[in-house]
């Protein structure tokens, strides 16, 4: 199957194309109705199909003869523990946990909140919910109590599953006090709380409400998977909203299973029996698609890693895992590779390990600067692929489809649209733009299977946020352009395009130039207010370890580079060196917070902030910019 043929068919006749992809699934009842359109412009896939996501991920794999194959590898350098589960072992654990959920009153369609660290039981909890048709919502472990309370009130769960603690390098984060505080703040109260006790901290259980995970599961009886409609929700994934209320992205069972089957085989090139490593957290969409459901539904061995790219114990942590488990393909965020590069710029740690099993690396979650791309490819000797997707889509929008013949990759681009996604670029008036013209990146409807079609309990908000701005299109919120050959260039969120004296300029393009400097480990370029020019760019730069360059010399060299590549019109002349950039726990740089600090506006540190201490340094550095500016 070639990329060109697949893509053309998927756009010309999406119903026929996705009906063929759906045939690869083990349905209880195969759908006869592939695609239908609703009056409000949303769509429904496989409406009359019946299936179960947990069955596809476990029971069906056992029926295919993979029962003794390793399904899940748990590797925790922060605790020094490792564990492996075959498909049979994982199915048995999940079936018993599902039985406990049923005994605790959880029924099909009920909500379940999972607030857990990166331990096998988190994945088991997700699969157990899927087994009985409960709708799980995984909340990133360690989220502040008020953020957890917001999600409890929105999802209205019957049950909450948690652990006594999570681990951050050498720090123990006790979860149970956060859960207790969240429940005190929340209006809705789950019936019970199931608590996994970990050796690093013991949680105090509330009598009559809280249950010990191990003893309760041990006494439960396993249950089989239930037959679900394709449109039945599998999970809710909350993402930040501009109103302060999180948006509950809803993922349906049928579309998700078809999309992830296509993605694992044709985008990532993974086959049954391969070892796949999605480096993320189960609290993010990557954890759902590329740690739990995608790999297991496609018969792969999946790695669940409780650690960091550095300091657990060093910058060779990822490469040790690749060698030890013979990983064939992996996904991670660019920020992780920048952290490794900062501590191991010459690849000395990398060369200690045998990476011969690794076929390729996929990076996404933020812009992959060309400097990091080139460094990773040259030091690893492996193909490194940028690709782009969103929580809302659940799987890649653009990518090099390594499992399809004729697919190509282009450094600097997030690559061509994946079959099913009709990516276009529009101007502010909604008119189509030609090649190499920057505008709003949109996707023509219908969205392919697996993409979000509503928000939990607030469908009108979905329509307003995604379908209203450009009728007939899904508004991604990202800006960029397509080149003459259809390669997509994501220049950042549309609010990352700055207006300097009437010129609309991409801070992403400037970041790419700054990141090319040999002394720069990572950077963020933001637009800050200027009374004359409207906005001017400011670069915040983190240096590689051991760099002797002074700030004045660095600024001079970077200004010259941007002036040469973009021009004097960019008004790029301010650079500040910082030790760290403020990031979310998933690794995204908090540019909106940086802009507010630089413009001396009030801001609230987001609950997703990885380390609050970094903001004090940033405020001090940007105060000097305000005086200069």
C-alpha cells in the first residue's frame, strides 16, 4: 500500500477507505454504517458496530496465540524496580480489577477518575474500565487539589482510583492528602476511593470510603468484557480551557480502535511482537494512545517507564532502556531530547549502549527544532521523525508514514498529512491560501475516526471552540503553511505569531535559528509589548553545560543570525540567558506565562507547571528586560 494512493482514497471517499481499515478489527458486530453526518456538522463513525477496547487489547491477542508474549514492561529507575506481564497475566489482573469495579457499583457509562503515578496498576485501571464500559478520566498524578476537584465535578465519577504517592527524582509526592483536599473542595462525591499503597509512603484510609487496592482486588472475581457500541465513550481527557474550566475531550471506542490500528501499523511501522516505547505519562493523550491502547491492540510489547531522561540516574537513561528491552520504535517529546543533549552534547552516554534494535524515533508535543533534530540523528545514527497531533485528534495529523511505501520525510517540517486528514491553510477571512503562504492550519470535515467530536457535558462549547471560526473545517489553533509538495510546517499556536510594526512574524522560526547556535541547549522566543512597534521578540536561552560564551557575545551572534535569515524587520535584539524554562509536566514551554511576565501582567501559575521555583528566576531576568525595553 502506497502513501499517495492511501491518502488520495482517504480524501476522495473517506467512508470506503475507513471501512477497509475497520475490517482489521475483531468486532463483535462489524459496522455496516461507516460514516454519518449530524445536523451540527459533527460526524459519527461505525454507528452500528459493537466491540470492546479491552478485549481488543488483551483477550483477542491471547486468542491470536500471544498469551505468553510480554505485553507490558514496567521499568522504574526512581524505585529501582522492574516487572513484566505477559498478555495472559495482564488480562487476568485487569479482569479481576474490572470485577472489583463492578462489585463497587460501577456500571456501563459511569465515570471513573484515575489519579495515579506511572505504575502498571494505572494501565490496568484504564483497561478495567474499558472492559466493563465505564468511562475513565486519567488525571495527571500530582495535579493540585483544586484542579482535581474541577475534574471530579465535571466527570462526576462513581469511583476514584489513586495511589499513596508518586515519585519525582528523589522526592516523594504524597497523593492521598491531595485527593482528600480535592474531595473536600468538590461538590460531587464518588462513592468510594481505591488506594494503591506504595512502599515509599503509606496513605491513611478514610473508614467507610477508602479501600486498600491489593486486598480488595485479591477478593474480587474476574469478569468478561462487555459489548459496547462504537460511539460509546472510552475516556475523557481534560485539556486546559481559556475560561478556566477544563475541556473534557471525549474519545469513542470504535473510532479510537480503528485509528490507532492504522497509526501503529502505517505511521509508526509497528507489527505484532515488536517492542514499542511511548515515553510519556498515562495522564496525557500520548499515554492513552501510545502506552496503553495503541500498542496492546496491535499485539506489541509496550514499555511503561517511571523515570526521566536525565538524573535517573544520568543522560543515558533512555538508551539503557532501549538496549535492555530491545526497543524497536519510540516516541518522546523534543524537550526530553534537549535535556539529554544539554547534559550529553557529544553523545558519550549514548555510545555506551547497543541501539541496534531501534529502527526510528518519533518526536512530537512541541516544535522539533532542526538543531536538536540534527544532533539526535547524527549521534544516534537512527531516523528521527517529527510529527504533529493534538489531544483533540488522539493520533497524528501529519507524519512520515514509515509503514506505507512512498512516504517521505522532510527535516524542518512536521511532514505530510496522514491519510484521513485533509489539511488546509486559511487566511483571517477563511479563504484558502496557496503554497508557502502562512495562515491558520485547519482540517476539512469530516475528521477521520478517533478524533474528538464533542466535549463531556458541553457540546456547544465544542462547536464554538473548533467548528465555528471556519465553517466546514476543524480549527486546530495552530498556524503555519504547506509547501509546494504538501509538507506541513507548524509555526506555533496562532497566538505565537507576533506583529512587529505591521509584519506578522513567527516566533517559531526565530526559535529555530536561535537553537542552531552551538552554545544553545534550548530556547523560547516570545513577543512582548512595545509602544512603538506593537510587539518585539525576546529570546530566553538555556546554554549547554560547560559553555564559556558570555551573554553579550551570544546576543551579538544570535542577532546577526536572525537578521541574516529573517531580516532587520524582525527587530530581534534582546537575548537573556536563564538556567531553565518554565514547562508543563508534559514538557511544553509555558510561553503564555512568559509573555505575561515580560509584559508585567498578572498571571496565575498553572497547575501543570513542572517546577514553580523557576518562575522567580524568570521574573528577575524579565524585570531587567522591562527596564531596557
